[in-house]
C-alpha cells in the first residue's frame, strides 16, 4: 500500500508543480489599469473596501493616491486618523481580493 501511495504521489507531483506555478504567475502579474485604480479610489472616498479589483497593484496604487490626497475625508468628522482608516481599507480590500480569487480557482 505504501509503495502504491508513493507511486501515486510521484505521478502527480510534476503536474501539481506546474499548476501552482501557473496560478502564482497569473496572480503576480502587474495588470495595473488606471481605470481600476480610479474605481478603487472612488470606493476609498466613500470609506468602503474595493470589490472586483483588477490586481493587487491596483489596490496599492489607489491607496497611494488616497494617501497623497490632502482633502480626502476632510468633511468626515468620524474619521479621526486618515492613515489608520486608509490602512484598514487597503487591508480589507486585499482580503476581499483574495476571497474573490479563491472563489475563481477550481478545486
């Protein structure tokens, strides 16, 4: 039984490695688009995490834009710390991005 299990795992190891490389390569591509960055920035303006973000790069670029917008949330008295709020929005956006992509990957 042990030799059968070893043979079975050896048979799928190379295919599994190839699949992992393909999934990682597709997720790590810099597919940044200005339209997605603007869309995510609009979500941040209304203090909402991004959904359907094009890539991690889009989220980070929108966060960078928000960080440098001196007028962002000036009219929102509930926001006591722009940096802390922005950090949470970026983190939540990344979590949503991860979840959305987990739903797309076939098991």
